[in-house]
C-alpha cells in the first residue's frame, strides 16, 4: 500500500473494501462493500523497485533520464470484518 503516516507495529483500519469473499459467498461492492473493514498491522516502511523515466525528443538533442523509487507501507492483514 502507498505510504501511510503510521508508526511501525501499530494497527491500521481500512474501511474502503471492494470485495469480501468467505467460503463460496462473494460480496462485490458498488463501489465499496457497506459495513466491511480490514484490520492490518504496519510492519515497515520500504522503498519500491526503481523505475526509469526517460524523456526524448527527436532531432533536437533533448534527452532527460531520471529514476524514481516510491515509498510504501508494508501491511500484514490480521482480520477482515463484515457486518
């Protein structure tokens, strides 16, 4: 998940749930499932894989190369609650 402003080891409650599946019963939200939430624990904050951004315009000697690594928060899902 993208970077969340939470401390390492704290619990996070996500209330925007798109789909809940339990055994053979599947609930799909339109756009979100009402009354559903996910409880997770923030494990750590890490940087993702590096991507290269390259801009180029032919015939005018214009070239720009730039790299980017996005921060994100690694979560461990503890419980999925649906009422």
